[in-house]
C-alpha cells in the first residue's frame, strides 16, 4: 500500500464565529460553485466557516448540514476526485445571543447569499443548490461583498476572452501529493 500525504493550510481567522458568506469552487471533470452562509434558522448560533467545511462534505448516513455533498451526489460527482477551494467573507455580522437578535441578521445574510448565487449564475458559473430568500440585500453591503469577489469570480465570458484559466493551487509540491485545499483570508469588508 502506498501512503499519500495531503496538507491543508488556512488562516486562523476562519475560526471566528459570526455571519459569513462563502463560496466553494469545486473542480473535477467540470467546474461548479456552491454559495453558502453561516447563521441559519435552527439556533442563534453562527458558526465559523471552518466548522461548516467538514459538515458540508460529511458522507455519513446521519450527517446534518452536508448540503454540498448531497448536491455533488445528485450530479454523480465523486467529492474525492475533486479539488476544493473555499473563499469566505466575514464575519459580516457578529454572532448574537438570542433568536430575536439573530433573526434580522440571518435574513440580511440570506439575502446576500441568494443575490450572490444569482450574480454568479449571471456571470456564467454553474451554481449548485437552491437559495430561497424573498428579501433584497442592502445595496451598499452587496456592493462591498462583490468588490471582494470580482477578481476571483469574473464573468466567464470576459475571463475566456482574456485567456484566463484555472491554475490549481498547490502549497507544497505540484501534484496530487501536494496541498489539496487552500482557504484564503482576504480581509474584512
């Protein structure tokens, strides 16, 4: 049996709890994006993106919060054959102590999540999942969010016209035994 080495590097700032927006960029035989957020309706807790990372791809039968894994399975995509990159923006809002304080920020974050998914689809990306929210995002906050993401997720038509191509990220080495995941820290809004 040949042993393989995998490494992962991330900023400790991704451990901070609060309301975050994140995008998974998934590359296998095809490219897909998944837009998510922390801070849902189940409790007043808003976990870190780092915590969500493992939950999203948990293959166990009793897994909760593994929406990304389910979407990949629906498309017959084997997660183990993919490269994953997560871009997280936040915390946009701090974690709250009560549901009464949590709910308004949850709706604001959900509106950002939906608007971002729609925007990325309009830019030509295949965005997995559904993003149900009837609230419009705050224009200034959404513009600030997009300003942090425009360089990483340009319109595919303009990127193709400029000859842009995906370059796999490897922190050490330049093959499958190199790093598989890089979580980038791009600073606050």
